[in-house]
């Protein structure tokens, strides 16, 4: 919406909004490639002009009327990658530029020649209702110039604008999951009797659920503060990092507490808590590990600087 051309919006965004197609985000790479340090991006995209192709003794089968980009690289943890109709691929387009200024984003149809879906990566929290996370190779994948998203070399800035709001939506989703877990635990404690009284009459579980509920309310307040800042046009990098790391940890603690109080039923599959636990533990890794976001907060605490004035990408991690 912010950076797509009118053609891109009509061809890709409108069908996405209508639910007619799905997309995947292809940025993270295997070891020694981009992860929590996105400057390590290894996937490349090189421009191949129509003029170059016209003088080639063996021109590729491609659009002869315009410039193209040729993408080569290896990605994994591509969200929604197995079923995606279109992939947003992050690649280095200028190896001589500053690491934060030499990358771009491309819209790549998933059926383009040279794309191989290697596998759907098995992972904690993976299930029939969760997104796939694909390992993908790009071998000489050609896309037209018009499939460059936004400005060449501005990939980090474009990705950053996506990741901040997305992290808040994940915080909201997992807060709801944790709240549901506490509701399940409360019902169990009210029904289960031990040593002559319902477990809900015991001080320890009552106090523990009270603590978890208080922490969830604090997490929601942080998320609202960050969302309000973004809605007001602020970058809110500090607020997003605080929200993400705090919510990831308190929601995990809430689900763990709920599972513990439900005993053997908690680890069984009759209740949703075991599935919740798997999904919510992964949240401390995906969309920037705890340590990445704590680094943002620590820089603010110790350097007394505005994160919005510091390096734009390390504030978000992978």
C-alpha cells in the first residue's frame, strides 16, 4: 500500500485483500546469511537490461522489451512459503553500497522458473492451523523491472515499515491466546478438588493467576502505546521493541502457569494448552529474538539516545 505502484496494487494487493491469493515473506537465510543481523544478506539480484540481452549470443527466454532482475540465493523460514502465490524477496542489489542502502524488495510469483521449494521446515508450534515456513532456493529467477517494490536500495526501510506494525499484531494475537489459557486454568481450578476444597480456594494458584493477569494487562498497555505512536506517524521503534519482548515473555509465563495448574490435563491434547505452549514459546524467537529487542532497549537506557535516530535496521532484527 505504501510503496507499490498502481499496477502492483491492482495485480497483487487487491487480490491479496480479497483473499484470492496469498503471499510469503522471504528474507531470512541459512547460517552465515541474514537472520538477526540483516546486513549479512547473501541473496543477490542483478539487473539484466534489454540492451545486454540483445547483444548476447545466447539470450535467455525472457521479456525482450524491458530490463529484468535476476535473483540468486537461498532462503529459509519464509513465512507462508509453501502455499504462497507470490513471494516478497529481499535481495542485495548493490554490493558496493552501504550495507543498509544496497538491498531491495522484489515481488516474485512463486511459480517463476528457478524457484524450488526445498521443504516445509518442521518447527515448534507447527500444526494444521499455523503458517508454513519454507526453505527456498532461487536459481537465476527472472522478474521484470516493474516487479521491484518501492525504491531500489531502500529495501531495509521498506521492510522496517512492515515489521513494526506486524509485531504488534502478533503481540495482540498471543495476548489473546494467553488470556484464553488463563480462562481454561481458572475453570479447571474451580472444578477440581484436592485435600477437601476446590483448588481455586488455595492461595497459591489464586495469587499466581492474579500475577499473570496483571502482567497481561501491562503488556496490552505497552502494545496500545506503541500502536498509538505508529498511528500518529511516529516510528515507535523503542515502543515496539519493548512491547514485543515483554509480551513474548509474559504470555509464555501465563500459558506455562495455566498448563502447570491443569496438571496432566495441561499436557494432554484434550485442552488447548499444550498447543498454546508450543506456539507461544516460538514467539520469543520469531520476529526478532528477545536479545535483539533488548539490545534496542539497552541502547536507549545506556546511551540515552533516541532509537529513531540510530541505525534503522538493527532496531528490528530479523
